[in-house]
């Protein structure tokens, strides 16, 4: 799918595009699944870019509300273009996992738990002793009771 939710400039914040995507899901779930995965990936990339930009110290020359607005718009567009062109692979992974769930190839939670052996639980042992100290360590740290505190 070349564009998200069949709109050239649609984003995950465009409610009309999301409504169209919902309509497409009823007609062709696989196509809409890909579009939703791409939108999620775009949102993830944008939030990552935003977090990265917060870590950079801004100079006085470019520190303004207008610059922040344009930077957010730029980050949103970069994120959408990255998601359309393959992004970081998050959309592919989401689509693959959701398709596996739909086709029933993914095991249920009970089946997955049955595949892993249960660990043996042992009761707490209260008679355990500490590790022995070497003679050199014993002489360096003699175990003597503390002197009594005098009032």
C-alpha cells in the first residue's frame, strides 16, 4: 500500500482517514491491517524522534514556539515517509504477528505454557552457612563484639 489509509497526506491523527481505514477493514482486512501497522510504526518513529530532540540542548537562536511547531510537523512527515518506505520493520513484525493470530498458527497461552517445563521449587534452607574466609581475611577482619556504649 503506497499511502496510509488511501489518502496521500493522511496521518494517524486524521480522523477521516481512520474512518476510511475502518471501512476498508470490513472489506479487505489484510490491506487495512498493513495500513494500521504502518500508521502505528509512523507514530512510534515520531515519538522516538521527539524523545531524541528533547535530549539535544537548544541554542537561543532556534528556541521558539514556532520552531518547535515546524520541528514537530517535520518529524511527523519524516516518520510517515519512513513508515511508507519500510521504516524500522515494526509494521512488518506487527502485520506478521496479527496474521498469525488470525490464522490460528499462534499457540494459545495455555499451549505456550505447556511447552515450557515447570521449574522445580525447593523449600528455603535455613541451615545454610556463609562462605568460609581465608586465614588472611580472618585476621584482617576479626569478629569481635562491639564495645558496649557508655551513657
